[in-house]
C-alpha cells in the first residue's frame, strides 16, 4: 500500500506470493554416466572407472620432450672451459665464444632421432670436443690455424642411422675441432674424453 498526496491511500500491491504464481518442485539433477552410457556429444564415450578399478600409473617417459628452443644466448668464457653433460637444455642453434679454454658438449642425452642441431663456435686458443650418440650424422666445417678438424667413430658401437644430424662450424686459431661418436656404455673413455664420465 502507498500514500498519495492529500492523505489518500493508493491500491495495495500484491507480493509474489499473492499473485498466485505456480510453485513447482526443483527437478532432480541428471543421473551420473555409467560405463555403458553414450558420450556427452563430443564424439567420445564417457570413461568411468568401475568400483575397485585401479587406473594405470602416469609414465613420465611416455610424454613427448618439450619443444626445442630455436636459439639462446651464446655460451661465453674468457679464461676457462665450457662443459655441458647429461640431459642439459640445448637450443636448435648453439653459439659459443671463447678466448682461452675448451668447449666440451655431450649431446648423447640431448639430441633426438630425426632432429638437426647446429653448433657454431669461435675460439682463440682451445679445443672443441663434442660427443654424439651412435647413428648420428655429423657435418663439420670451419677451420683452425694450428690444429685439426675431424670426426671420430667408436668401432664398438656400430649403429644404423637414427636420423639425428649435427652440423658443427668451428673456428679457432690454436686448437682442435673434434666430434666423437660414443655409446652410452662406452666404459672408460679414452684420454682427453674423461670429462664425459666424471666417475672414471
């Protein structure tokens, strides 16, 4: 009820409960899907574990490796070595700059079958030593004034090509540029390559 000017009372307003709206009970929620029910419109059937059923554990090894980074900041050292071993994060294109020191890269747990990695290095005095898994195609270019540029294979681990490819461009004034093929269980590495297995 409202008051109008002059003290007159206007018509009373009826509340929602007085308008006679029909009141209906809330419908129950839809039933949960069962193993035999159809999908929810996505084209895939519902997967509902049965009572007491144990789902298989998650296997991290089954996941695909993360996408390879195209290029990162160069590896730089003025007086000292640059060493990367194990499962380190390598870019598709790796650059290294050194004044005096060696560059040592172990790619056996890094490079994947079917992919191509590139390494370009510039050094004044020092060696470039890179290890790849058996079956990797290696292309080495560049030059050195006092040193060798070569590749070495391990006769104990002859493997069919895996599709992995390494392209190395090495430039040094005094030093060697060597890419060596080495298996994961190569035993005691030869002299000059002990850094790939610190335990030996």
